[in-house]
């Protein structure tokens, strides 16, 4: 059981001064709001956890790399203090709590020990024996010898010390393993840098019924998870190694897909949407990741950069690839603002550029300044349907439970797109049994888990299936065994024989798939589905509008 650092630990007047300056700098930047977190940062001697670094570097507002692999890539680090403060404030650690840190360095565990106090308990875990050994020595030197040290794979958690009120993950995670959820106290929370469609957000996960809900999401970057939870992105390189397109899902499968694309003229499309030069636009990035098929992130090697491409940022710029072409988010910068647009290359460049620019306009019209998406985490075995309401997300429900309302159920079973389904009348859906009812009318809402023997479906939003076990019909008699469903409102079902019989989960989604839904996307990972659902835009009321000037008069 950890206690706060003994008062007689002497870490030198220079270190004390630099630590105070670090905390004051974080306050001035607005990176610390909780006085308890500020007090913890003021007490823990950060330099003792980076003994090979000069004091000034230890207290700079930067990440400290503590370990690299054979290729020079960082595999261990002490996060920047503003990131640690952000995650600790997200976690809301209280005195007396039992906490787990996955991904050790020692320093963050010491901060957590300060927050839980004498009556709490902190366990820190890492897969690397060298990291655990160094963390143990640093914690002892800094006055925190009672922090529990566990050598193991973060995928398995630390069951011998569970349950935990808080689990804080300090490595970039692509998935949420069952052990983290199983070892969580009933009213506990997980804080984890979760990668969704290539974008990493520090999210707070809390239980809601039989799934987890994201309560907070903040931009961050972390060294990737190692061990069983590791998940590498696919990288498509262009012009040698100058330009890279990183795919988290929807890997095109052909490393030569874009050969010659950069030899074609550049197409441009501009949105008319502007933003202040210092304003963040992380919600726009998440919107594009949700709605663009073939989404990826474009990066440019700074040592090889010839200026051929001009992305909105050169580290991780939203992009998309399709039909031998690719497009990326671009900006035309003025004195105080910039306009969003798109650059594209390849035979289909003009279409991709306009598609990306149009989605910027949609974000500006429907979601800019809004609450952002609702993100929910569901077990891989869950059968998902969709509740009603403009902020509806997803929930698990048995076959046969009716659900009504606009766009109920994100997707039907094999061979049916997300704007179709069973039931009668527009905007109605129901999870069917072995023989689901027929549906008529345009845009009838769908569901995720349909029966293996659907009755004929009709309506212009049905789409068609073209897999090896699908009949190719535009409307009636959609296939019972589909592989893919093209079309503007269609999703896809994976596998050549999806839906093997009554009671089985039909519409198998392979790991790494990212199914487009009417108002979001369903991403399937190894252990969980991640559902990203944007609020349905509401139409303005008919009647006179009262226009106000910028100051609200």
C-alpha cells in the first residue's frame, strides 16, 4: 500500500525550483485545473525517474524517452507532464482508491500514490523487465517503495491486486482486452489512449448497462502497446519513403495501389470553411475518420520532404485512398484564418477531392461547435441494435426486441445495407427471428443482427450484394449470404458464409473492419466493437429567425 513521499527526501534546491517552474508553466497554459494534481506534481521529484537526463530536461514540458529499440524507435518514455496531468484529471483519482497503471516508468505511479494517499493502493505493470527494475529503484529513491510492481503483459492486467477503482493505461492501445473490464470495480473507470481509425484519444471509459461509454476524449500521443495487445498499422509508401499513408483499418491489400498517382496532375477542391490559425480541429479529424471510406493518415518524412504534397499537417493528416487515387486535407492559410480544402492525385482525383471537401462542409454545417460523437465499447460477442433519439448510440439486445424511430439499427444482416431492414413503414426496425418480416418503403431502418432467412425486402435504399454467395438484386430478395454491399447507404458483412443459422450472430465482421453506418461507423477489434455515432442533425423550426450580432445582441 503506497504512501506519500517522506518529507525528508532531499532532492536539491535546483530541482525544487525547476519543479515549481514546471507546475507554474502548466498552470499558465491551462493544463492543470485540479489543485490535487498540481500538488502531486509539485511533490514528486521527476528527475529521479530520468537519472541520465540533465535536470533542465527532466522538468521541461516534453516527453523523456527512456528506452529505444534496435531501429531507434521509442519503446519506453516518461510522458510529457501536461499529458500526465491531463490523464490524472480525467481519472479523478480520490484518496483511498485502488489503482492500476499499465505501462510503467515509475513517475506516474508516484503521482498516483500521492493522490490515493496512505489508505489507497497503486500497482504499476510493464512487460519489460528492465523497465520494472528501473521503476522499482526510482520509486524507492523517490520515497514510494510501497507501490506494487508487476512484470507481465498489460493484456492480462493484474488480477492478484484487483479490483481497481481506476485503470490508467500509459501506452497507446488499439483494443480493450476483457481483463481490464473484468478487473474494474463496478463504478470504476478506465483511462486509456485508444486508437480509433488511426487517431489516438485519451478516453475515460465507464460502465453503462452491458457496455462501456466514453465520457471524455482528449488528443494525445503515446508509445504503442507491446505484447499481446500490439497492433501495427499498415503503411503504404510513396516516392520511396518520402510519403506514407497509414491504415488502421481498410488496408487496400495492394502495396502498389497508388503507383503512378503522384505522376498525375493535382486536383484541388476548397470548402469555403475557415478556421482561426491557432484553433484546434480535432473533431473535424474524427468526423472525417468516421465518414470517409478508405480513411488513412498521411505523413511526410521531414528528412526526405521535397514539398511535393502540402497537407494540413505533415505528421498525421486525414486522408483517403480509393480506385488508385488518394486525397488529403489541405489548408489555404491567410493572415489570421485558413480555409479547409483537399488535394488529390490519381485517375479519380477530382471526385475524391470534392468528396473530402464536401464532408468538411457537412461537419461545419451539422457538427461544428457541437458535442461530438457518442463512442461506445461493446464486447465482441454483443449483438447490437440502435436506440432512438438524436444522440442515440448502440446497445446490445436479443433477437426479436423491437426498436423504432429514425434509422433504428445501424445495419441489417448479410446483403442488406444500413438503410434497410425489417418492419413496416419508414424509420422502423426490429431484430428478427429465423424468418424476419418483409419491409417496404424507402429508407426503412435496419439492424445489425438479422435472420438467416429474411423475407423479400423492397425500397430504393436496399442496395445489392455481390459476394460469392450472394444474389445480385438491386431491391427484392437480398442475399442471405453476402460478402459486400456497395452503394452510398450500404455497409458490408464479412466472410463468405455469414449467418449460419438461427440464433447465430449474422453478418460477421472481421477484425479490423470498419463498417459505415447511417450516422457513424462500427469498428471491429479483437475483443470489442467500437461504435462511433454522431448526433443526427435537427432541422430548424419553420418560422422567423432572429439574427444576432457576434456579441449576442
